[in-house]
C-alpha cells in the first residue's frame, strides 16, 4: 500500500484527500493516515491540510522497495523488486533467484554490498547510502553466443537512463567500450554480466550495475580515474529515480535487440555515446599490445579498429582491454 500512496502523491499536482486515497485502495482513512506518518518519519515532506488532504513537497534519497515501485513506469523491467539494506552481492542474489524460477525482469537492489565484484573479479567498493547496486534477471530466448551483447545493451541503457534522470545535457554521459560508463573522462559506473547456460540454451542472464552517485571522496589509487554524479553535477542525487530511468531505457533497448538478436538497431545510439570513437587506443591482449584507431562497433558489439598499417580488424571484449593511449580513456 505504501508504494501506491507514494505514487498517488507524486502523480497528483496538488492535494489529494485521504478519502480519495482510501476509496481507490479500498482501505480505511486510518490506514492511510498511518502510512502518511510512516512516510514523514522516513523523511518524505508530506504536507497535511484539513479539508484539502495531502501533498508531497519534497522527497529524500530513500532506497526501499516501495520507493522503487512507486517510480517504475515499465511493463516488465524492474516490476518485480527485491530490496536489501545490506547483501553480499546483488548479482549473487539474482542468480539464486533465477535458479529458483524468479520471473524475467526481476530486479535486486541494495543500499550496501559486502562482496561486490567488478570485471575480471576485481572488488567493487560498496559503501552504504552513496551508490546504486542493482542486478536484473533476464531470460532471453537467444543462443548463448549472443548473450555477451546484452552487456552493451545495458551500457547504453545506463548511459541513457542517467542522462534522462538528471535532465541535463552537461556533463555528457559516455561509454568506454564495452561497458564502462564515463563522465568528464572518469569512470562513473561498471557493469558485470553473468550467465547460466546449458549446451545450447540460456537458463538466465544476470546483469549487475554499480553507479557512483553520492560518493564525495575516492581512495587515492582511483581518484584520478573515478567520479560520481554528486561530484560532477555539484549536488546530491536521488538514487531511486536513476534506477527507474535505467529500467525504462533497458526495456526499450532490450526489445530492440531481441528483434534482430544483434546490435544493428542500437549501433547508432551506442556509437554516438562511445568515448573511444575516432580516437587512438591501446589494445591490451594476452599475446600482443598495439596501438590502433577506434572507429565504432559492428552489429555484434565488437570494436572496429584500424591498425597503424591501415588494416581493419574487430576486437572482441572478452579477449582484450582497451585503454586510451595516454591514460584511462
């Protein structure tokens, strides 16, 4: 009931009466009043005026299942939400829920993680109250060899969702191929995709996203390459609307991807946000390292590069890392 009341308060331009809420939800006026009191205790600024009703004047950075549910405008992405104040890893929780039969689009979100991981097994710092830690369960009817492209689908969705929720064109949110989210040349978010498969069948895919939101200070070793929305925009940011916007963009982009089972319908949008595009990069592979000029991605999500001798080749994300010639990008 709390999420429904939150949604009503947000969608009503002015006041909404307790009687109207109680009739719509088929509950008593006393039950409505109790929820309003709970919201006020949680930090929501809800004004109560006799003969007018209730009006929300301000909303804090609350992370809860009810807060997320009240903001979702999707059909399936993030409609089934599991929320944790603290968990080991949202990816681990979604993988477990996937094995238990949870529906496509189930979203796990947490205020804090104790065992967050990034690409190649790196630890992901997960302090409470400062960032977004979320993972979504997907059940795509595609061959397993096409699943890695979903990482790029999510990268595009995260970049677009952040931009949409911030309602500002600057600073620009970009993508460092294949799936790092960049702001002003620094890493803002990371994405980790894991898959449960049989020989030729995907059981489920877990895509985890970590976004630096209200972090104001980073450890010395990553200070030059990492940033947060708060640092770049100069103010605290509510996390739940960012999650809702990312889910909205993911739902649309995922369905575009499924139509062709490749990135042909998303290539133009992805490449327009690609910070590597038309820049010299270092290709760091297991056997060789070389400098090349990045041109964009192909429909399979591989990076197209031109070597110094003029030959073109494609780079597969699972085999190499890409860096800027003079630094991170």
